[in-house]
């Protein structure tokens, strides 16, 4: 990789005039306008997830301003005004057509941050991120720009409690009563479930990805778990971040120096250990691509390795929502995510030699933080885990020939007999069709139904919406009737979804994937012994051929696109439909996959090198 070299402004009166004006308005030294630029980025959106971002951005901006100058210990750099990205609220849009814009928000954030970093010649940046898609888009842009930078998560919302019963609540609680006929109770829970501000508090996608980013090395570990309103986020963290950024700039250390193959593997392992969101397998390939790895599932970790780790090596160490009881704030109160990282390091399950944004290796950072041992209530030991196997599993089979399907095993509440589920397909051509059936005829759903929702993938919807509304209603239905209903889709799920739910089935229906050929009444087999999902009828080649011919006839009669695909009424949705790649590549907008890797990396070690020996019996070598 080419040596880091800062970009310096030239001395041109036309280009200088506004730069002088900005320096004057910001109160910085006019003589610094030709020096490399520093900036602060913030994620903004229309929900309470983002309400705490601006104050952190302003505090960090002021810390950087005070550190600028030519005296010893200062940074001889110019300061640009903060920039903000935009995003939608997943919570307010789940179950609506607007949810198609949720994953697209990752792409829009990526584009806007990229434009700011590149067009403004930013040579050092601190990004304050919130919710779950904007942080990934922000990180991808920082990796592509590849100049010294750090991420700060804004922080989770504090846990809520029912004012009448004192039962713990969060946004998932409100989604799980959506099908209730008691309007007063629904309003009561809705008003109580999110009383403050900050991003979702459980181990949903936000906290999965913030933990991922920190273990990756791009965020200090101790800054992940404190709540958004924690005073440390305004009184201590900004100054620490400014110091870390100065050290990165002085040393010329860039994101691609930090995010290496084993950094990514470390982050995936920790995501398994916290029972993290299924969305991690959408975001990890996108982050890896931005870091210079063309194919995550080939260059970083194969599906077989992923499943071996989850089945035999990595246990779930947290009793956390949505599958358990506690929140990220509870994890903070027992020592933070650094407790989990320390436990995995000491068990020899992570490579502690990976660099981080603090200037230390992962192991050195944990040693300095000196977190306590797991408390045994919120966070557990590796030898006595909360659950014996990791939280995630990727699946192949004749319904998922891309090996893209994902199951959050930590959230499964029943239905597996000897690790096998056999169900009967009940097909819906859209999520709205499923929601209509759940509203109008909930009793029509039977034990061991396998609900199939299709044409909701990256190209089909377009936008691959998450289905928290559907999964929450099915979860409540199953609990009330003591039955098991599976759900399988080419769309995705919220990190708050629980149950036997399988997403990212690919190829998606819109592209003629096998999920498009399933019919009502087909037998569906989910086998976690072989990690496959199969439709028994499609094992007969003649049946598959007949059904495919019928599907193609419908597509051809509709101008080359299946009529069940969603309408495209904006340029952004059209861009997603035309340019989206498969879930195995991150389901992002990439017109030419051959051009993804702008900065080819030198070949790296093909072997994973944990800091200690793996647990007895798990020393299998992966390549």
C-alpha cells in the first residue's frame, strides 16, 4: 500500500477566500488554511436514535479547535465545519413500504461521507455514529478514503420499564403486541418503551455493529457501551478522541492499516459471542470490501469456517435482549464490552496482536482498560457460557445455493428436533400480504407452518427491508398458542427478531432464485446438522424445470420483471434495483463488482493466528 501522504491546500486567491472566511467564523488560525484538514462527521436521522449526536459532534469539534496551532503538542491543521448524514428510522417504518429505504440508508451515508471526505481533502476525521446502517456506511467511506480516522458510537438508549408492572421494556416489546386488540394497552406500552434517547439498547443490529467496529479497531472499546446520555460522552471522550486522532495523524496510521483480515475475523467472532444480529453478515462483507478484500466469504472467512466456529468453538456469553434479559447499558454497568473481549482473548479465541485506533494492539488496549471478570449474570465465562454455541449460522441447500441464508440460532425458541425442523410452506408474495393475513386471519396459521415471504430482496423490493413487524407478531402468536411457525425470506430481519427466522435466502426471488419456485404445501426442511434448507419438491429436477418455465413465462409477459416485485417510483429505488448485489456481497449498490477493489492489497497471511491456543479439541486449522 502506498505510504500515507497528507494533501496540502495550494495558495490560490479564489480558492482561499472562503477558507479564510471559515477560519474566521470558526475562530481558528488564519495561517493554517493551507495545512491538511480535520473534520467531524455526524449521523443524523428522524428518530431518537440520533438526538444525542449533535452535542457530541460539537464537543469533539471544540476539542479539535483547541488543539490546532504551530506550538509544540498542537496540530498544524485547518478545521472544517461539521458535516451530517441522513437516515430513516427503522422503528417507525417497519412493516411499511418506506422500510425499503432502510438498508439503502447505508449506501446514501457511504456516498455522502465519501463526497465530504474526498471533496474537502479531509486528512483526519472523527465520526459520531448512530442507529445501525449509517455507522457501516460511514466506516466504509472512511476505509475507502483511507486517512487517519476514528469512530465514536453515540451510545444506546437506557432500558425502559412498564410504569405499572415494572417489567423491562424496549422497542421490541411494542412490536410484539402489535397484533393485540387492546388499544389502550398498546398505547400504554408504546408510550413507555422508549423514554429517552439513543440507539436501540439490546444486542440488536446497532450494538452488534458498534461492538464489531470497536473490536475491528476503529473505535475505542470503552466508548461503545455507555448510554447516549452518559456524561463521559461529553466530558471525557471528546478529549480522548482528539488525542487518539493526533497520534494517528502524527504516525500516519490509516484505517486500512487497522482493518486487516484477522481484525475482521476477531469482530465476527465477538458478534457470535454476543448473540449478535443477522445483519452482521450483510455489513461485514461491505466493510471488508471497503478495506480491500474483494470477497469476504473467500478472502476473510468461508461459510464452513463461520459455521464451525459458531457450532463448536464460540459460545454466547451474554444474557441480553432480544433472546435474554439485559441491555447494553447493563453490560456497561458490569464493565463494558471490554469484559467480553478480555474473556475471549484469555480463552485464545481472538488475535490480540491486531492494531487499533488507540495506537495499541487489541490485547494492549484491553490490558490498559483492565476490565473485571464476567459477573456471571449479564456476561458469562467461556467455560460456563449463557448458551453453548454461537448465535449465528449460515445455510446452504437447494433453497440457498449461494450459501447466503442466515439464522440467528441464539433467538430460536423451539421447533428443532435433533436440530431439524420440518414444515409446510405457506407462501406470500410480499411482506404486506403476510401482515394482512396476520391481522385478518391469525388463526389460519398452523403449527409447523414455514412462512415464505419473497420478492423482498435487494433488487425485488427493492431495498431488502427488515421484517421486525412480521417476526414480532409471529413470535407473539407462537408464544400464545404454544406452536412453532418458521419464517423464510429473501429480505432481512431486525436484530430484535427472534424465532425460527431465516433471511437473506439467495439468489432472491426477483432474480429467479429457487425461493421463487416454492408452492403452498411444499415440505421445507431446515437441517442444522448439515446447515441446509431444502424444499423436498425441488429435489426432483423435472418438478423444478416445470416450475421454472412457468415462472419465466410470467416474467417474460411482464417485460422481464416479476409482477410481484415492488414498484420503483424514485431514482434511488431504481438505482438499488439495477445495481444491488447479492446478500453474500453485502446487498449494496455496486454497478460493477470487478471495480470494487480500488486499492489492491498485498497478499496477507491465510491462517488465523489467535493469541493463545484454542480450547482443547478446536485447534482446527483454517485456510
